[in-house]
C-alpha cells in the first residue's frame, strides 16, 4: 500500500531567546533565521520548508512573545499571536535550563485559547544535567495539554529527528504547498538584511541591538558577475551611529566583512557590499518608519 502524502504548517512559538531560530535552522539544515544570544532577534514570520519523501513540513518561526516597551514590540507580539490560529500545530519551545516563568505561562495560555494541537519542545538539552531532566520536563508539562513532549538540543541537533517524526505523524493528508527547490518564502533582500543585522548583534553591546534595522537599498548584478549590494543600517541616536562606524571605520568594516562572507555563501557569487549608517530617531515608536521598514501594525 502506497503511503499517503502529508503536508502542513507548524509554528515555533515561545518567549524570546529560547532558541527558536536555531531550531528552525537545524530542522531545515541551513541558515534561514539569524541567531543571537540577545532576545527579540526574530522580527518577522519566517517560513522554512522541509521536504521529505512522503511529506512536506512548513515551519513558521515567530518573534518571541514578550512584554512590549514600544510599537515595534507590539508588532512582534502581534505577528506571533496571529500565527498561532493559522497553522496545523504549534511547537511550544521553552528553555530547559530555567524553570517556567510567567512569560512561559502566558504563551501556553495563548496556545490553549487558540485550541491548537501542540508539541512541547524543551530546548537546550545539552545544558541540562541528566539527573535533572525529569524535573525540568515535569515542571513544563503542567503548563498545558501536549500531543508530545520532546527534549532537544537545537544547537547540537540532538533529537531533532524525533521531533520531525512526531510532527510528520500528525500532519493532515494533502499535496505539497511549495516546490521541491524552495526552502523559504523570504526574498533575497530580506535574508541579506537579516544576515547583516546578525553581525551587528554579535559585534555590538546592549546599547545597539534593539535599536538597529537594516534595509537593502540597492541590489544588482554587474556585467562582471559581481553582485552589488548597498545596505542602510538604521539606528536611533547619533551616539549609536558612532559605535557602529567605530574608530577609523573599524566596526563597520568588520560588519561588512562578516556579512559579505555569509551573503556570498547564500548567493554563490562574489559580492561588493557597501554599508551606510543612518540615524532615524525613535524609529521603533514611530508608525511611518516602522511601515517603511516593513513592520506593519494592522
């Protein structure tokens, strides 16, 4: 008997900094979402498509749900909360190195109120002592009703195959949504901008990360085959602009060097990358710049 084809959407939902983006990249097998040890790294829904012999799983990475301090934070929460009712199942990702907090309980209530089937994914297994795992799992299991509970290490790929199998078994029957050569729905400009923003997050301190946005202003392939990219990095204060440029341009050069390497790997082409830093005061609280940067609040 031929196995029936299954396909569906699974949302990765949880607090900031629990490892959702790392998990998405591990499940797909390549970098789609930027990774950082700073919270609220993801700012958009990012689709990652996993193609299997008899199924297609479309993972939807969402921003971490948190208490917003500005209009951008409101947008991030709304993106995540509006995603939950629109998928076939939810992967509730939690940080197994810390006990459940009010943020975890809030997200669990959001999932429960949407009535969505959910799998509890306890991440950072590599940092949990073996004799303490049962205690961690017991603490998180009480937050809701779960189809399955799977401890994983997104960083090291531990038990990701078990997670995929658990999802696969519960997908509805149906044809694939996306062609076999497609792994994300995000345009190249978006992925490039995110890769540059990732370098800013890695190289700067707390006064920069949440104040930065990146826009690809120009993208073209020149006659010699080199891809030319002009990117604007937005910050909120002149002092932040000075930090990003660095002494004698040292910081912006390093951001460009690391960003260029990742984008060249993405495109498979040589790249000429120009970076500019622009001050857009209080952009996270102003509707017009938020809209211009793609953060719509409807």
